[in-house]
């Protein structure tokens, strides 16, 4: 029987503690990080001097890591945006 884990388990719990300005600044920062990770996936050799010397497994691992970070950041952006909406901002 597969184990099902709610994505809320991994939610950024600090979002509810942030004031409106902190949420807005965090959203902007997270959006920039998403852009950076997307750029890393598109052109990894620019961001890693060792890229050409890495094994394919290592390259895949880094790309998967960046994709996971994008997913996590995107979830945080959505959660923070929803929290601002709930606050009427």
C-alpha cells in the first residue's frame, strides 16, 4: 500500500507568522530564485565550472535538485499569495 503524504506537511510554516511586507518581499525573492534555477537548468555550464567534467548521474542530480527547488519555491509563492489574499491585500 503506497504512503500518501500531504504537500501541506512540507509547507513553509513561517508564512503565517510574516507581516504583509515580509510576505511581499519573500514572494519577490522566491520569484528571483525560481528564475535563477530555471536559468541554471537551461545553461548549467554557466553556473558550474565543473559541469563538463561531471558524470551524467551528477548532472541529472543537480538538475533534479534545481527542479525540486523550483517546485518548493513555487509552492511557497502560492501559499504566500493566498495568505495575502486572505488578509485582503
